[in-house]
């Protein structure tokens, strides 16, 4: 069995817990802002190329190649362009962005500044969910201090480049993690997503070109600039370079945020980093990514954290959460909690998600209460399929994922509760 | 703070509606936004009342009906659920005599079920006001409630 | 141009069009619900989904553009099954009492559900019934039918600039309603009914007065007269499948006689009268330093707007009643005397393109005897259509008939009241001749016609330059009010119409009104004007007789008592 140090790597978390997160001097002493200084001497295209070569992919859940996104915005003619950091982190099971903002806020700011320079932006926003009061305070204070030292604001470090960032908060809506719902919220409205295409890179906030990335994605940029794309790409796997911040929770002994190189298996994360299931119990299932992710049985836990590996298995890694659920819990009860979440968080805009989520719960309850029929099973599968195929945005499309995965890996939990089968 | 000063603080633009409303709401013991206040905000920012109302009914942190001074949000999502969030709610019901959605008679506490608040590593967790509390046991919950009661009485004097 | 394949058929279509439009070109009508040609694409109903090869999802055809090489299937099994599920989901949160519903046989949801072959609903009905809002005299709101398409929100917020209804709440709790779920009568709604013209179902519709009219017609004691608005004659035909813009004046008259009205009159008559009174009022204000710019007052939705939102600017509004109300006042006095009938036995009905007229008719100021309404009932064009169908009258088979005397003679100036810019043009035709003493050679003022938001023109009255402006839809009205407040409105006279396009685009007009159809109705309106022998209000012989016999002079004492009114600060 591997050791903890073999399974972790400190690219993003090198300073976490070792410095005073509020102190800019600590950050600089620990190597901070070297990357920005370097970036300011490079051309925009060179920086974008470096990110491209690193093969960095979005860490929010979609996994879109970051370099390609940056290049698209760099090449867009329309101005002004805006930078947005998605710090909404509403996906249950995830707390890594909170961890980064509370322990190394300057890294995020530096990353954003580098990105803004590369694409020619003068204004940025960090959208932090309303419940994250401490990160809001810390990041706001860090921005102020960075401004005082000339690391952000007008004529950064004496250059021609000016970039300003505003912290905005959400007010309790998971949907605002979706990029267009986030933009609507930034514009002071209810967070209901817009039609895509056009994508935010063409028409985002104020209908201007906007690049939106996750906290973790931006936080990787200083390392990539400092150490180079090659060194970054050497970590992880061919398709998934660098590290993944894993939020480990549920029934494990050691919950927390772990920075693992891609390629580590889920089992290694649970057994080594998590120090095993609490109470020495058996695993019932593990949900990967968050509430919108698949639930895997014990037999699948040797799967590697790798975009391609997951895609080959028709699974999604999401934002990287690993939620361990032990044998005490009933599969259908867990699914019910997940569906309650989606029912509560649906924005209500489109028919399949608004009506579908609550209908799924109703049908699910029939299984839980042992009153389901074979037709109910067919209806469950039909409805899930329609939601996946026709929902307006990712929330409705991903809401049935957990349920569908349990239908695949724990089918007998459903079939054993069908009335006719019971009476057979 | 007066509404006008809150608006000056964040900037007189409809973009800042969410911040303005959050702060406006938090200033009140009843932790809610009334009809009158919706009208006032709409007038000050030159937007329709419907826009303001649509915001406070869309986002979970707002309430259009009076709540307690301390709103206790208990997370019920899977990471907290498998770590005993149901017990947390039960304990709160034992101590305060209220279920989720209700407010105590003395208007001090409201209990609400909330979606994940990012405290999965200290599950089961709850949020009171702007503070986060985790690894909750019945003793801790009782202690926390007493702390708030004491704080309230001290502030009154 | 791009090459695509739809249902196996290859075609070349313009770049940038939606799959929906491309399908239409191929003769395929993909069903839609939330889509409206005049509004921003919403894509929330998910009814118009199609299959695109290479795409795992089923994209909405209204919001996706065609791409070169795209292969589309609009009726694959996947699409038809998914559409059924979506419709069942909608119906599971709907009060589906179709047989007794206001929109039975005329409902977009019913049509699509039937088309899609929905035969069973596999989902449990989850509707939590809310009380129906009957508080407004103009419109009724029934949330239990709402499909959350957002069309009403769009038109009230973007076109009218009022945002009275909005999507409130989140998830399944979402409802379209006014702030705090209040009644329409408790919020600053103007009753324009634009929301009712875009609602695909019976969630918003006009308050019906058909029963009251039947009762009066069947009451032997009552002498029931009817007046028809200018806009109705170019729209009523649509209720019977005629092309938008069909002129059906003669048939309109005969249909009303077949219903049993004792006399059929034309509101155009009092429209001419309005021009005389209002034209003189304008000249008086210009001569004696009265409040300028003067604002027209015949649009009750607009009056409701200024009373509730800009009451400080009420002195600008002309004191003239609307043609509907002038007619009602004369009906209960001049006509009652002439016909020898006691006013209490006269039941005056008006056929209007407008829902706000229902509110206007009930105003306490609109009772010349201080007690009884001058206009007893208002039917919208849609209601007349329903009433005629109820009576089994086949409109298209009717012969043309003429209006009754003494209120049947009209001019082209009166007819164009129905179009935005029409009142202004009619007024200018008269004012020009009154001021210059010369006949107006060019009668058609083109710069103030059409669907442009705020239109301006300058008229040279033999040396005196009169600046005029025309605004339609309330967001433009608001812009105009702000200009006046800021002292930036250098006009003498402004026509304001509540509804986009003017009355022909009113809240009570036949369903599926679009900007396209508005234009057709406008074009027909001006055509009717061109073809009429009399085109200036002051040439109307019946109006002249009214003055010589009864009113004596414009703005005189009798006029003042019967034809003028005052307004109220109703700021909420």
C-alpha cells in the first residue's frame, strides 16, 4: 500500500497551513508573486501557450481545456473583456475552494491577475457563495492589501497593465455555480441560466466576452508560470495533468482536502488518505464529484482519478469530491436525499428539471415505501432519460446521474421493492 | 445602517441588489424583508418591485416572513446526513422545541434545513448567522445555544 | 448559406437561422409553446426539441442555429417519446378542465398535447391550487393554468416597462404573479391586457361581459345599442379565419344586428367629435399659454399609467373623454332625447380592441347623471368573436350592412384612430385647416406612422411651427414622461397609445397577434382611410349637426359637461 506522501503532491497547497493567509508578506516570502512578475515580461500569446502546453483542464467540473478557453477569449475582438472566478462551490461534498480561499487567497488573486493580463482584461469578479463569510472577508482583505502593494489595481508593478477585482457574493442558490446563472446573479437578478450558444467567451457579463474559471483552475496558474508547463504536465497522467484537490467526506476517519496527482485511485484516497471507513465498517457506496455525480459500489473503487478513464466508463469526476457512505445506510434513502437537494435547487426555468425533479422524488418514494410497480421502474428510467437529454442546463441534465448509477450498480434495491415481484 | 447608507456602501446600481438586500436584512432582528422594504429598495434603485421581490424569493438566504434573531441552518445533504444531521435536528427540537421552518416563541431562534454549506469535513454542521459550527454532538449543540442566549442577554444590557 | 438534412431531405438554408425556421422552410411545423416571434427566445418549455445526429442531447430547435452538414430528425421515436414526457410533466401541474375552460379549442397547450398524441398521464397531478384573481375589471389571472412560459412577464417588462407580473420563487414553487402575490387591483397594473394576448393558455384572459350583454339584449325593457371601435373592423375577421388585415366593416355591422342589437353605431363618429374638441383645446392652450405639451387621452391603459406613475404630469393631459365615453355620454342624453327613450332603459355596449376600456367604462367620472354608467358593457374583439360563435352566426357568409343614423357617418380621420399616429394625424388634418383657413393638400403624414417607438414630426401651420410626437407602448410613454419632467420635451402635442402599434395591437385583439399582423392591420386601416369620401373630422355632417342642434360650440358648456373629464392621482 502506498504512503500518504506518495499519494499527495503540493502544487496548490504548498503554503496552506504554513503561512498566515491574511499576510501578503508571508505570501511573498514563500515565493508569491514571482509568477506575475515573470508573466508581465511575457507576451499574451506566450502565456496562453504555456497554459495550453500544461494541458490544464477546468477544475470546476466540466474539465474544459483551460488554454483553449483562454485562447478563444484572447482572439475575440470585442471589448471590454471580463474575468470571473466561480467560487460558488455549492456542489455537496465539495469544500476545496473554501480551503484554498481560507488558506492561500493571494495565490488565487495572482492566478487571476496573470490570466487577466494574458487576455487583456481590466475588470474581474470573484463570485463567492453567500454562506462563505470567512472566505469573502479574507479574499476582500487580500485584494485590498494586494492593491496597496501594487500587485493589483492601476499600473500593476509599474507596468501599463491595470486590473481590478471586485468580490461579489451569492445568496443561497446552487444553480449560480452554472456559468450563465452566475452571470445573471452578478448582474443583480435571479440566477436563471441563459441560452447557450452563444457561450460566455463570446457573450457573457453585460453581453461581453467573459472567461469564467473555478478557484482551483486559477490557483494553478502561478505554478505553471513559475515551473513551466512541462513540469506541470509531468505530474498526473497523459490526459489529466497536474493535481486534483479531492474533498473527502462522509464515513471516513480522516475527512479533509487532499491534493493528489491525477491517476491515484479512489480506494487509495479512502484507505490511505482517509485512513479507512469510520468504525471499521464496510462501504455501501461512494459518490464521486458531488451530488451530481455517480455512486460507485466497492467493486469499482480501484478506478483511477483520470478524465479519460472516467469518460471510458461513462462517468464524470465533477469537482473531485469523494463521499463515502457505509453499510448502515439504505441506497434508496441516500438517493432520496440527493434528489431532495436537486428539487430544492432547481431554478424552475425549464419543464424537465422543474417538474421532473419532484416527480422523480414521488416515484422514488413508491420504491422506498414498497408500493412501486414495474411501470414505475420504466417511468423512472424514462423520466431520467428525458431530463438528461432535454434539460436547459447542467443542473437538470446531471440531477438524475446518481439515481441512474444506482439503477445500474444497485438495481436489486429497486427491483426487490416492486410489488409484483414481492408477491411472486 | 439606514438603507441609503447601505446603498452608498455598495454602490447605487441594480447590480448590487443582492448585497444591499443581504445587509438590509441582516440589520433587522426579524431577519426578513417586508413589503414596505421591497418598495423602498425598488424606489431608491429605480427598479421594479417585482425585480426586488423575485430576488428575495429566489435566493435561499432571504425570507419574506419574520424569522428569529439567530437563524440556525442545518445541512441535510449526504456528507452531513451520513454523519448524523438528522440527530442534530432532533437535538435542536429537544432544546428549542421547534422543527425546521419554525421560530421559537421568544423570537430568538429559527431552525432551517439548508443545502450543503461546504463543511463536509466537519460534518454534521450548522450555520448560525455568519458562523459555522461542525463536528456537532448533543453537548456542543446545547452549549452553542446557551452561548447565543448569553450573548443576546449581554448585548441587551 | 449552409447545407443541412431534415428528415432525410437535403436543403440549403441561410446561415444563422434556427432549426425551427429551417424546418418551417421544409414544410415542417415543429410544435412550440414558450416561443413567440416578437420576444427573445426563452427555450424553457422544451417542447420544440429535435434530434441532431452527433448530439447526445435533444436540443431546442427555437434556440439552436443550423450548422453546415447538420442532420436533423424532427420526429424520431426519441423526439416523440421525450415530447410526450414533457407534455405529461406540464399537464401534471395544470388544471386540465379543458371542456369548461376559457381557451377550449383555442389553447396552445391543448393543441400540442393533441398533436403529440398524449393519451395518458403517467405522472401524479401535483397542482396546488391558488385562488383565481378576479379583482381587476379588465383581466383575470388563473395561476392554475400557468405553464411558466414567461411570455406575459416579457411583454409586461420589456414592451410595457411595468413588470407587474414576474417569475417568483424557485423550483417547483415558481409562480408567475405580482409582488407578494397581490391581487391585480392592489398593484399598479394598468389593465392593458397585453399579457392576455400572449398567454398560450387560460392563465390570463379578459374579464368577460358576454352574459351581461345577452341579458340586456333579451330584456324587452332595454334598448340595446352598440358602438364599434375603429380597430375592430380590420381585426374581427381574424376570429373567423379571415386574413389579418381583412376589412370586414359591413359584415361587422350585420353580425351585430343578427345578435339582436337594436341599433348599431360607430365609435368613429365620436372619434371625429374628439378631434374637434381636442383640436380646439390644443389651439386654446397654445394661444393662452396653457400647459404644453398636451397629451392625448383616448387610451385608458395610458391614462391608468399616467395616473399611477406620473400623476404630477396630469395637467398635461387633454380633458377630452375617449371616443367610447363621449359616445356613452351622448347616448344617454342627446340620443335618448332624440329617440324618445328614457336613459335608464338604454343599454350601451361597445366593441373594443381593448381590455382597459372595461375599467374606463366603470369609472365614477363616466356617469353624466352621477349615477348610471354611460357605457354599460365593453366587449373585446375576442369576446365578440366568441359571442357570434355562441349564436351560431357564420360571419364569413354575412352580407354587408350600413351603420344606423345618426351616429353612422364617419371619416377617414376617425378610422385611423386605431393605428399609432392616427389620432395625431387626424388632429393635424383639422388643426391645419382651422388655423390656416386653407384646405390641407397633403393629407398623409407618413413620418408618424408605423411601429417605430417614438416618432416625431414638425408641421408648418402657415408660419407657426408645431412640433408633435407620437409614442406607443408604455415603455415609450415612460421615456416621454421622463423627457417632460426633465424639460426636454419641446413639443406642443403628443399622442400616447398604451399598446404597441396602437389600438390595433390592443389587449383584446384576436390571438396570435404579432408585429407582422399588427402591420397588416395598420396597412388596412390607412387603406380604409384612403378610400373614404370624407377624410377630415370637421367635414363630418353628423358632427356638424350635433353642434348646431345640441352642443352649440366646441369647449362650450354642454361639451364641458358631457365630453370632458378630469383625472385622479392614483399613485400606489
